[in-house]
C-alpha cells in the first residue's frame, strides 16, 4: 500500500476550479516531483495535503487512513512541510526555528529535555548550521534558511516531507545542496519543483499538471517527453540523456517564440 494516496482531488476558489480530479500515489521512500507551468496548481496540491486548503472533493489517504481521520497534531507528527521562505519571520534564532519541530510531540506544558536538545544539535549538524545556532534566521542566506527549515523538519521526525519549490531563488550550488540534503534524509518526499532538469535528476516519479489537471504521472523518462512538454509549456524542446547526472536533460527552443510572433 502507498504511504500517500491522492484520489480525484479537486479544489476551487471564487467559483473557479484550481485543480481538478488529481490522482496519484507515493510509495514509502519515494521522491515524487510535481511539475508544470506557473499557475498550474502545484502549490495548491501541497496546501490541500497539509490542510491549509480545505478539499472541495475527492480524498487523500495517508498511511491507509483518510487525512481527515487525523487531528492536526497527529498529522504534524507524521508530515512536515518546508514552504518557500517567508520574509515575515520575526527575530528568531536558528535554534528557535529548529526547536519548532518539537512542538507536535510536546504537551502544552512540557519543557525541553536533554534528549530534545540533542535532537536539535544532531539536526543542525546534519545541515551544517550548528555554528550558526544562535544567529538570527533573517540574517542567513537563502540556502542557509532552507537548510534551517529542513533541520526543523528533521527534528519533527516525519514519515512524509512536503517541499514547496525548495530551490526557488537559489543559485545552482544551493539548489543541488538542498535537494541532495533532502534525499539523504531517507524519508518519503513530495515536492513542487520548477526546474525540470533538477526534477529529472532527483525524483523517482513526476506528476505533470497543466491548468489544474493531471497530464501524466510516471517515471521521468515517461513524463519528460518532447511531445508532452511541448503540449504543456508551449515551446518546442528536446530531451537528452545527461552523462554527468545519469538522468534526462530538457532543452527548450526559445527561438520558436519569435518565429510564431513573426507569422
């Protein structure tokens, strides 16, 4: 049985369908990427899964139970979320942010103990931020902030980690660093991701969506085809095997934009 099963999921706002009848499953230990153009509904799917959006229709099953079966605290004990970094973070230290991962496992009046503090130290060591433990989160670089949020997720000890555009606004080095780090956690990953080449390199399966509807769900070689990508992104492309990454590389042909404009 899959760890996560999404069955005909739909969500709408202001009488407008944002996602419609999305169905896919994620097996334990898999890394699945959600890809598609801007506005396709990638982040909306994730928000439905961690219940920021109320599901309009369909079902989501986690560990063979409907997601509505779990309380918010129970869900937070098993599903961690790393969203795009929000500039509105108050003056919290790296330690403060990572400590939040303990919250789902604590009672209202429980204090941190030595075991908790050890978990925080181990998580910070894993993301190479222990030396910046007392530094303000807002002073970190973009890559460091993402690593800090992943450390929080490590402390949370989830079965499933949801990542919403984890490499957005990061340079190439930090893009690979963040995705490599996430893969090394050896937990189930579901991420929305903009860069198709990164998706090909780091994901076991890809969910391709367009205008809120599922176009394909399969291994990268079956999803990243010139026919499907041209249909969805409206640009001609070619797909090649990359010997450096042992994965596929997608190359779009932007000149076709000008060709069409000149018609």
